């Protein structure tokens, strides 16, 4: 569980084309990892790519709220978002503090 003051993404994914979504995973995974992001609940982005049921959220913890925001705004992550078009709908909530209980 994330400690108070850390940043996290709460992500709900609906995968419409798992094969195409893999391109997003291939780009997003290293970008998230380089920013210090790590999955702390509901699996990781690879499980999502393999068909996590629609609407099941997962949490990626970052070292800080700012690190989460910076990662999302980075050129690398924006490139990943472009690859996701037509392959999935991801609702990403960037929040601060401890994530809610899974």
C-alpha cells in the first residue's frame, strides 16, 4: 500500500483490441518504470493487456504525486497513448496519498 504523500494512478481499462493494445504496453511499460512507477494492486499493465475484465481498476504507485503527473505528461507516455487509440479505453486518475483498498 502506498504511504501518504505518494502519487498513484488508479486505472480502469476496457480493452477493445488486445493485439493492438500490446503496442501501447510495449511503450508505456518502460516509460512508467523509468519514472519509478510500480504496480501495487490489481496486477500490472501486462495483465490488463491479456484481457483484464472491463472496469477492473489497478493501481500504479509513483515516488511522488509530481512524478505521476510528469510521467503522464511526458513525450514517451503521450506516444503510448497515441498507440492505444482504437485498442482500449483507459480512465486514468492521478491522485495523491494512499490508494483505496482493493
